[in-house]
């Protein structure tokens, strides 16, 4: 499938799968999506929900790496959902495309509306998310797709994690990537829904402040919160990925819970 002038076809996991993405507009997936996907380390037959999936890079990364995973990409933007559907038609993605579905749905829906939209209660083993991370006033942009993908609204984590808790089976795992300043909101949103929270700060290099956090939590767990050793992206004075990050970025490693 040839890309149109308004889109690109991008390789992930060293060409193991490809994603059709908007060119010059909207949100383009990268390392954040792959890091969130790497938090799913489960060889069993599992169902995985990718909330706010965009063009589907994170969910497809799970399906590409785990042969027994069925993935549902939930995305409220019709434009971005269509990019995900185009991606699943690519011949490079044929080996897992039948295990991935795309549903247009607002992940903040509640109750019967949420269930009718396809976000069915107690139906997923894993929920992954890479939610909008900028304050709405941080980056004003005329690009409506990009603004929708990047602007964080008040109470976002509460609404998204509420949905994750509803659609996940007891003992299921929540996995997400966010900015460090969101840590308090995330813990508060997990509340009594999730326990066993593990937080891993991601640092660009040794001695530099964290720019992201990886968070996992287990539905119904009463285990205490744990702070894991930091994940360092690059060696000193270089843009080259550290060995583990390179393996994770290319689908050769997952970041399993302790």
C-alpha cells in the first residue's frame, strides 16, 4: 500500500510491524508508545485494551511481540482510527492483523454508555495507555488532531483509570507512560481500584532529571507501592540507546514487573 502525500508508513521494532500515520499533523507515535507496550510481559492467551490508541502503535507492538495476545485499539478520533485500520491492511502486519480490532469510542464514557461503546466490563487482562500529557495551555496549535492528542484535561487520569478498572478482570494489569509531574494524579486515580503500583522513572542520561515515568498496577491488589531503579535512555555524551532500551525499542525485550 503506497502512502498518500498526507501520511507516512513508519517501521517499528526494526521493521517487525508498520504504522500508517498522519504527515505534518496529528500525533505521531514513537518511543513513548513502544515503552508502554513493553510493560506487557505475558505469554498467556490474553486480551489487551489500548486506550486512546491513536494510529495503534502501542497496541500493535504488543500484538507483534506476543503471538497469543488479542488487542483492541480504542480511539475516539475517526481520523486516527482510520489510520489504525489502514495499518492493519499492510502486508507487513498480516501475521497479527486478525488479532487486532479497532473501535471508535470515547474512553471516558461511563456505565451502560461505556459498555455499549465496546468497553465491556471485566473483559481484558491488560490495559495500556499513553494519555495526553500536556496542560491544555502548554502548546497551543492550530492542528486539531494534535491538540486533541496532546492536551491534558482536568481529571483525565481519574476518568481513564476508572475505565481501565471497569473493563479489566480482577488481577489484571494497568500499564501506562506519563510525565513525572502526573505521578500524584495517577496514584490518586488508582485509589482502591489498583494496588501493587510500580513506578520506573525514565532519564535521558545519568545525572539528568526524569522526563517520563512508567507505571504498572494490579486491579484489586493490596500490595504497597514500589519505586524501581531508573531506566536510562542514552549513554553519556551520545544519542545511542543503552542496550536494554535498544532491545525494548526493537521488540526484543519487555519491562516485566518485579
